[in-house]
C-alpha cells in the first residue's frame, strides 16, 4: 500500500519526503495499517487527510471520506508539514509519528429559536433541554430547536444568567436564574410533561440580598448551594433547599397556599457573602465543592475558599473581565475573557506566575462567554460581540471552527449534549450547531 | 656605522635618507679642517669618557663633558646658541662636532655606558674628596664601596716585569678597579694618538665633500613648496571681510550670471514666438519676463541696451538700500529641543480602541453622563430624547421624549438616588431613572415629589429665577428658567472645598461659597472658553476653548495657564478629567478626541506631567460638528464620546 503511494508521488518533481507512521486512538474502523510510509514534505492538512482516507478506503471499500486533524508532538498541524517541522525544530530524518483525530467542525446548524428580546443567558448542562434567559424578563426551557416547553415568569428585570441546579430526577428539574432586578429565583418544573403550548412556571423561591443587578449565577456540583456575583461587588452564597430540606419546603409551601393562593413563593436570604472585589463581579464558577472562582471588572480573577469565606489567590489581568469558566486539564485551567478580544487561559497550579499560559486573539471585540467542553481536555468555545462563536483547541493557536450564525453581538454560549454548541445574542436568536465530534 | 653610509653616498646625490641624516648639519662658517678636527675630537672624547683612567687630566675631562652638554643645548636652540659658543675656538669645535654627528655619537656612548654600569654612584665629583676616606663612594644600594688594598710601587713594578701584559692594565680610580685594554681598543687609542679617525673605515674626504655640497646649496633639506597653479584673481569674497578688517562688512550679493538666452545669437529654442510675446503683455507686471531673447546675425547689428541705466540704477539701489545682516544660524539638534517624556507604553492603561457603539439616537448626541458605578450612561440628543444605556451591552434601557433639543444631562453623583438632571430649552428636568430596587425607588419618588401649591406660588410670583413644577409625564420635576439653560452640573464645585468655578467668555472665576467672595480669576488668554473640568484633587483645572486650545491651570502656581496645548484644529467641545486614573481628554468638532496623561503630584515642588497619549478617531462629521461630548468611565480607563453623527462610542484600553 505504502509503496503504491510512493509510486504515485514519484511522478512529481524532485521534492523532499518524510517517513511517517499514522497512529490514532480512534476505534477500529478508523485505524490504518501501522506501517511507515514516505510522503511529500510539502503536504498540508488536507493532503494528510486525503492520504489517511485513501488508506482507510483500501481497508474498507465502503469508506466515506471525512476530514481528520493531525497531531505531531501534541500540537495540531496547521502549516504545511515541512514548515511545521522546521518551525518546531523536529527532525525529518527519523520516522515521524502522526496522530490523527477526527476534525472538529460545525456540521449542522438548526433553525434558530426566536425569542422576544435579546437572549442573555443559556445553559446546556442537561442534555434533555436547553435553558435560556432573555431581556424580556422571562426564562425559557427548550426541548429542541424551536420547541419551547416552559416559560419562567416572575422577574421584573432582564435575566442575566441561568443555571441548572438539579436535573437528577426525571420528573422534577430545578433551575436558578439571576436578574437585573437584584434578585435570584429558583424554579422547579416537570420536564416530562408535554403540551403544545409552553406551560408557565412561577418561581418557588426568591433570593434577595444583592443591592445591584445580579450578573452571574453558578451551582455547586451537588446542587445544594448556588453562588451569585453582582454589580454591588459581592458574591453571595445561597442554599437551594432542594435536596436536604425537601420535606420542610413542601409543608411551608402548602401552608402558604392555604393563606394566599398567589403568593406561593419562598424568600431566601444569603447564607454568606464573599467581599473583596472592588467592582462588579461579572462571572462566577463553582467547579469544586470548596472553591469558587470569580471574575470581576476590577481586572482580577479570584479563588475563594467557601468554608472560610476568604479569597485564596488572585490573578490580575489588566482588563475588566466579563466571563470565566474553569475546566480543561484536571478541571483546573481558568479561561476568561472580557473587554478586549483576547481569550486568556491561566493555569493556577503554576506557582509564582500570573501570566496566561494561552492567549487566543482571533476575535474582534469583547468576549462575552467562554466555556470548556465538559469531557475534552483541550476544547473550549468562546463568544464575542463581533457576532462570532469560535471553537478552540489548546493544541493550536488558530480556532478550529468559527460559527457566524448571529447577526449581532453574541451574549452567551454553551455546549450541549457534548456535540452541540448553543448560543444566544442580540438578534434574539438561540442558535444550535451540532455534529461536533470533539471526542 | 654612520660613516659607512656616508661613504657610499655620492656628493651630489639628493636622496631623502641622506637628507634625514644630515638634517641638523647646518652650513657653518667654520673651516673644513676644523670640522674634521672636531669630528676626531668628538670620537676621542667618547672613548675617553668610557676609559677615564686613560685620560691624563680628570678635571679637564669633566670640563669637557660639561661643555658638551652646553653644546647640545645650543644645538637645540638653533643658530644663536651656536654663535655664543663660537667665541672660544675649542669649544666651538666641540659644538660643531656635536652638530655634525649628534645622533650617532650620543647613541654610542649611551649604549657603552649601559653595558657596564659604573659601580660607584658619587657622580662627577672630584675624587680627591675621597682620597683620605676608606671608601671610594657608594654603590647603587647606598652601601659604601671599600677601597681595595693598593699594591705598593714595588709590587706593581714586579708585576709589570713578570707579566708582559701588565702594561695593558689601567687603573680606574673612579670605580677602584683595574681594567684590561683589549687589542681592538689599543688600536683605537693608537689611531687617536696619531690624530686619525678612531675607526679605520671612516672616510674623512667623503664627509668633507658632503659639507662642501651643502655649503654650495646642492643638497637641500626642505621639500620645495608647491605653489598653487590657479588662484582667484580678485580674491575670495568670503575672506575679503578679513582683509578689510571691518567686522561689519558683509559682501554684496552677486548679480545673476547671464545665460544662453542673453546671447546676441541664441539657439532657436530660446526665441519666443510672437504669440508668446503677446501673451507676456497680458501677464502681471511682476510675472512678466524681464528680458526677451532676440537674435542678431552679427555683433554689428546689436543696438544699444536700452535698460542699461535703469539696470545699473536698480543694482545700486539694491546694493545700498537693502540692509544686509548677518544671520546667525545656531546648529541645534531638533530632537534635543523636545521635552523628555515617558514612553506611552509605560503610561498604560488609557483608552485606545473603540469596541462598542451605542446606536439609537436619530440626531446629534449633545451630552452624555456616566453613572457613578459605571453600569449605566445617559445621553441627551438634539432629536429631543434622553436615553439610558447599559454600558456593558450597549442596550438602550429607557427613552424619554422631550420634543426639544436636550442640551445637557447629568447623573446624580449619589449612587443611592439614581436621578438624572436634564436641561431642555428653558427647563431643567429631574428624572427618575427607574433603576434600583423598590426601596431606592420609594426614596427617589419621595424626593421628586413636589407639593404643587408651593410650586404654583413660586411660578406665580416669579420671585426666583426658576420655579419647581411636578412633571407627571416624565415622572420628575420640572424647573423652569427664564433663559435657556446650557449646562447642569450637580456640583461643578471643588471636590474637597467649598469653591465654585464659573467660566466667563475669557476668564474663569473661582468663588468661595462660604465667604461668598471671588477668590481667584484665572486668565486663560483664550478667545472663548467652551468647557472646563476640575482635577479630582481640586488644584488643577483644564479649560477648553473655541479656538482649539486647551489650557492647564495649576491653581497653586499662578493665575496664568501652566501649559497651553494647541492640538485641535477646530473648537474644543468638552474637556474631562478621569476620576481615578491620571488621564484627561478633550474632544473637538474635528471629529477627534485626544487623550492625555495628566499626572498631578502631591509634592508641591513637582509640576504636573502632561503627556499626549492617543488621538481617538471614528466619528463622522455631521453638519460641521464632530464630537460634542466626552466623559470618562468612572472606574475604568475608558472614554465615552458623543458624536454629531448620533453615535456614542466607547474607547477601551
């Protein structure tokens, strides 16, 4: 097989060749024979992909060509092979091992789901539905593109952030929303019921305590606590009273219902307040039970110890930050974006440095959202005011894919079901792009 | 050594090497014989110096050496010295000998002395002084040199008889030792005693020939001077001032030299056509060519030059009526005149890039104001609306319609009371922005509620200059003035003291509110003041003017501007200080906003540092107006600009 290839290529003018061996971690249908072959050194990613596809086709006649991405020494090949080796100082003398993975691309784009106003928040952490927040003060639950099942009514200001608190039970789902009306609300609904008209839900609990617009909400992994960041420079911790005091809640609810049928909402107060930021806390993230990360307009990212209520460390970035997410390798890398077009990634485990380990600067305007893929170590997405959504791989400085589906600023974005990207923006659309083969 | 060279040289040869060798051999009046003698004498002397025991008279030897040094002096000082010494024939001989062969002799004696350094260090003192001592002198380390036991006469005689070579031995009294004279040395001595040159290879006649040639002038030592073949016949004009000796003389400018066209028979291309000559008549007197070329077939046919008198008259006028002045040009590196300013990079952060635009107004945005936390901004436009925007997302939250040009908007600096003051035509409205929770809303409503009865009284009596009115339509208060209101500030007051700034057309008056007195008058020197901003520390004021100038006043320094920055080609519409960063900005009708670094030091000895940082462009001109207002974000180093093109832009760092 390999000799055939060489024969084909020999027709060309004299050119440099490199000995390569293609390896992969993919499952058998994607495997190619483990022999080394000589290929022209000036091949690009497309050429490499063609070779792998033809190798696969030789093994299986029914094979349908599909794009691949190639890794050499843990870095994605984005230059012609020769230039890449030269740039990285890799010797072309010995047999080069090239790992191939399925290329990440946005393959399918669903019809956008229209809202009445700007879509400001989106959460896709539960594969069964998408939760969105909107500037018309309503939260919405979507089962699929264009299929709205529930409307969350009650806020008197635009919703700024939404988060799924608990989606363990099949019948009951708890979600939290933060709003510019200075409150957070907890909602509960039955995800299984289906009707043509979206059913209206009222919050079962209102969390008051912030003195200014609440910008962000994050849920602890078990779902018993949530934290929120606000324009009043504080982070408040709240108990959701879902898992542990379910019984009490129900009884209170019933009693209240007897008194006033309409006022069936509980009011909650903040469990504790984390003070330290000097400006608006624009984003919070709660990846581990004891640690909260927060990003603020005071240019800092802080790590808080939940039990002590103190900030353990802070990273200064120089720009006001508006979004933050923690994930990636060891669920420890901090990705943050803000008032400039650069998506920065820090590794807080590296001692004595506050310089970002990666900086991605393909956007043209403020970055409004960034999210790590929940399973992949390398992939994250970012949304920007330039109307673009970008998929990033840590192994290359170029974006893997750019989604241009929004006409105006993109305000929020998230992964959904592991292979889709959902985003909402100023054009009042919720866009779902699927078919992303990250793993 | 030198002699061998001289031998080989022909008398009339003018080789440079020889010239060098004899450079110092000046032609003298001495007889050639005396020269010869002196040469011999010199050699003798050198030898004698080395073998002192040989010379009969120590004292005379010393004398000679002294003379020698004198002769050396005279040689260096030239002919005069020579003549002085020439009074004594013998001495003159010696000096002559020095002249003729100065280098060779000196070197020889020096080197021989170096070979055998004298043990004794007493120097040239009469040795009788040590005759009765046990030592003859001191060695180089300062120790006494003991006298050897002298052989008595008998012993010496016996030794003389026994040893046939004892006659060669000479006693060196100076170093107190016996020296044996070698065969070669005895030969030298013998030759000298016979009156010959010490060395056998020394040709006296060759030297004499050279001396003769020099006297006749056949050998020359100076290179002939090259005379320039060409020279300025009339002298150099530039150096003529030196010639005249007058310091103030400045040469007259030269008249232009004639060109080809002034020839009596120029080439055809110089001759203008008749049409061209006609067109000259239409030209202005100044532009008309002075001379029109003409052809003449022969010199004979050339007429008299009609302008001869006029030309020479004008030339004379030029020469004596035009003041001629020396202009002193100073060579200064223009770079060195620039003030040393820190680099822009070190002064970050400052607004530089526009990322966000606030779109919605239909006409020029007249004024913007930021809320204290930096979450909201308000803008007033000439389309008659006031809009409330969310900074982060550029979303327009609220619109108030007034139907009249909104001149000015201002937020209440207190964050608890989100109230907006708006000046529209003759009225000032206080608006409830509707921000905040129920509690703040309740307070705001309380504040903005006016008892209608009192308001009516005021407006009815017209006692005060303005009146309060409840304005239900806009949920606020209406203050009616009799004149158009241009500017509303909650407090354009001193940030820390009760001082109030009022700007007139040319000056800024500073009032003390407590004493109700004018405490200072800042003289701007500007044509028309358009805007003013006070530094958050309070002692510095910037003033923008309609002629594009920006004045920085340091109130502690003087009432005159500390710096005047002429940067905008058109009217400055507004100036602003940042509340926390050392930044200030000016915006102008030329569609730009300038951002400056303006550092005020707490040290009173240090003047404020002003560094221009960035020119922010992006607004389009509309109806001849550019940027109408600029305000800094209260907490970030960002600048909002309001343009006549109905846009508000946010420049971020």
